[in-house]
C-alpha cells in the first residue's frame, strides 16, 4: 500500500508545482500591461504562422485592374505590382519566416546550452576541447558564410534554413552558459549534490539548468529575432531563390522591382513586412522583460 502511495504523492506534488508555476507566470505578466501586450502580439504571430495560410486560397487571387491599389477596407495595405492583396502576402509569408526562426532558436539553445553546461561542469580536457572548437566557430563570419552556402545550397525549405542558421549561431550561447556554469558549480548546493553522490545528469538537469532558465529562455527569444533578420536579409539581397513567399521576398520585390524608394505607390508594399518585423521584435522585447521574474520563485511571489 505504501509503495503505491509514494508515487501518487510525488505525482500530486509535481502537478501542484506546475500549477503554482503557471499561476506565478500569470501574476508576473499582469504586473505590467506591456508584458501582456507582448504576449498577445506573440500569440497573434503564432496563430498567423500556423493558421494564416489556411485563410487564403493557394495561389493568392490577383486583380490586374488594381495594381498598386492604395490602402482601403478591402485591401488594408493595398496591393502589389500583380494586384495581390499585401496583407494576404504578409500573412501567408509569415509561416516560412516564423518556422525558420523557431527551428533556429531551438537548435541555438539546445546545442549552445548543452555544450556550455557540459564544458563548464566537467572542465579539464573536455572544457578545453569544446571551448577551442567554440572559439573557432565564433571566428567564422556568419553573413559571408551564408552567402557562400547560398551558391551551393538553395535553402528551399524553412527547416533547412533554420538548421543552417542554428548551427551558425550557438557559439555565443555556449560561451555565456559555460561562464554561468563555472560560477554556479562552486555554490554550496552543487557541492552538497556531489557529496550525496548524485549523477552528473541529475546535477546538471535538476540543479544547474533551472538556475540558468531565464538566461536560456531570453536567448531563445533573441535567437528568433536574429533568425528573422538573417533570413529576411538574405532574401532581400536576392541571394536565395524566391521559391516561397515570405517577408524578405516582399522587401526585395518592393525595392528592386516596384521602386518603393522612388514612388509612393509601392510604399505600402514595402512598409507592410517591415511593420510585421517591427511588431514581432516588439513583442519579444516586451516578453523578455518578464523572464527573470517568471523563473525566479522569489520574484514571482513579490
């Protein structure tokens, strides 16, 4: 009887911890209206990326009699040079951009945090080897390498693009996580865990990782913005094939094909994707402001 009660008690305790955590998150987000606004903005973009393309037919309808039509109730951001609704282009192009950004953030955080935690905790030979490899990777200029890769790899899918950007961007996270790991590993609670004979996996996963959760979460969100800027920049420069609609393609066509910098007719076509990027960045910045309080129990309860 007692053997079955213990697992049930542990499960109940874990459920209570999760409930308290999410209540604390809700409390932290409500303290500042700006944080709630950031969460709403990110939720809107998440919905747009997942369900947005389903709201429009494929291919998007064109109205050849309304080329570069001005903003109206029917076309809030006007139309492009083919008579396609600009808002529809922004919404349908968000999936490629956001999927790439999420894949990049996941790879950056997982690889960077994993390397940093392992190197900082084990130290010695492993630390030396991993950090030398990280330093070598940090010396490789990202944009020129992407330009070179684009000549041999067409990046036809968002996952491929996210994979490359993630593998190029984890070095800084690894360095920073290692520094924090070196500081935390000398704390009393880590020494106590070692004295109890707990495994390295347990110490890293249960003792070290929660203390660095705010920093890792911030880096994940920052990696999203970095990935958006990188891929939009590559498409804007025209070094990647226009096989999928996204915000970078819109900027390229607006500037180099529509003359948005010389005529006001194409200006909404240029400003719409820029506004989407600005709002996404704003939402991330507002949510990052709450990360420290979310992952710090004492700050959550204040």
